[in-house]
C-alpha cells in the first residue's frame, strides 16, 4: 500500500507551475518533526525534522495548497511518487508526495 499522511509546517509559500505539457500543479516543501531525537554512533544528534517536497495535481488538492502560506501548519494525505526527468543532459529522479487531500490545521501568525 502506498499511502502517506503528514502534518507539518509549510517551509515557503507554495508555487504554481505550468509544465511544457500544459499541465498545472502546485508545489511546496513541508517540514515535519520527528517523534524521537536520536544520537548517531558518532555522538552527533540526528536531524529532528524531515523536509519533504509536495506536489498537488488534482483540482481539489491544488485549491487547498494554493491557499497556504509560509509557516502554516497543514495536514496532507497522498502517495509517494518517483519522478524521472533530464537535467543538464543527465537522467535525474526525485521522490515527492503527490497530495490527494490537504487541509489547513493552523494559520501562521503574522508579525
């Protein structure tokens, strides 16, 4: 089963992109806290957060993501996707979360 459920803080304002195909999507990064802080064998602390790329393709998900702002806490559900493309003539891949639904949990405080 490929199902992801995350709650975290929007790292920067979401951006709308138009692909060469004419398809539109919204993208942003989500910072998600880890539940436990680990100490690595070297004695250094492991990162306490993960930063994940989100992509919203469906109209419903695009509407939700389009209203988010930097610092908002959001809850998203979706699936992991590995995307392949060429950059600088070389094949590249990346993994992101394809958002199927998302909602605002808490608006960022201004000021």
